[in-house]
């Protein structure tokens, strides 16, 4: 099964997102748990969440790849920012149980010149304080581009976080194609080699989802600027290899490309489905 979708607005409710995704040829999707640039979250409508759960099952949807707000920084140099990240993270994990068994993806954070080791320690500390026994949600660390003091642009950094978390069975990785390429992993010329490296350092069993994005910038630029599929430095042929690769093809693929309408995402999904080899 080829699971593919994009980031949808949650303003219309859970079931509406599912119906919008299906109308565009998608069978998974992503959404932000709250305002991506803020901290407020609407109360969960249980009936609406239950309706989405049933809709997903009826239409053979893959796991949803829900996204934490960008304002979370678990390794900030400010106590108040770290506490906001911890409390928001804990609240989101509780809310995620309204749609059991999904993925919760987040950017590990920026260490703000405290050093990569301290950043990893603080991120791990937050995860240890928020992951609970019995939760059905798998938390995904996203591969990052390495701009500024970002943590997570190297596979070794993600591995260090995972190794420092007690309940690490609830952790996985979301592989962002733009970020990984911008970070210096050449998935255009050596996708096999990059995934072999990932397997040796982290383990392919941890790889749970893919953010499918082209890049506006050249290889190893550390910029993080997404482009439409086939319009950037990765190119169309790279995405054909990515979506058909044995290590990736069964994962949910989420488009974060700079489209503005459902019709544009539907066209991109059709393009990718045409490139899929079953």
C-alpha cells in the first residue's frame, strides 16, 4: 500500500480532514496539534475523533503523522521556553490518544550555543518526563537541516537522544528529504548508502515516516527551504527512487511542499502515484 498525504488545516475538524484527504487521492495526512506558531489548542471533540477513526478504517488509511508546533524548543537556553515545550508536549501526547496508534512528529530543537551535548541531554530529559506507560502514540524525531544550532542534523545526534530515553520503544524517526539532503546526506546520488548509514547508526526499524519535500537550496546548504516535487535540487528521478525504495515504500509519505490549494496537492499526489512501481 502506498500511503501518501499532506499537511491539512485542523480548523474544520478531524473527520473533515479525512474527507478532504480522500477527495485528493490521499490515504494519510498530517496536521498541527495547535497553532504551529503559538501555544493554544482547541478542546478535543471525542465524537469527531471517533468518526475519523472509523473513517480511516473504512478507507484503509495509513498512520497519521501529526506535527508538534514549531514553537517547541526542548533545549532552549531559557527555562520558561523549555517548560513550555515540556507542558505542551505532555498535553499533546494526552490529546493524541483520541486517535490511537498514530505518530507525533517534532523538531528536536536548537541548543542556543549551549553545545550539542547539552541540547541532547535536555531533549532526552523532556522525553523521559513526558512519555507514559500505555501510550499508543509513537514519537518521531525529525531529521533536520542543521541551520543555526539545530539538533538532529546528524544521525548520531538522533541516536544519542534515543539511547538516553528510558521508554525508547515509543520513539522513531521521520526522514525529511529536504532536511536530510540540506544536512549533507546525498540521497540524490547515493540513497542506498545514506539508508545503509542510517541503519548502522539508528536502525531502519526506527524509521516510521517520510516528509517528502524537494529543496530550494543545493546539497549540504543547511538552509531548510522546501520546494515542490521535481522543482528543486533533488529532482523528479530522486523521488521516484525514494518512494519505491524497499526500505521506505511501506512508510507514510507526507508532502510539505509549498502548494496553496487542495487541487495542487492532488496533482502532486497523482504525479507520485504515477511514479510508484507496484
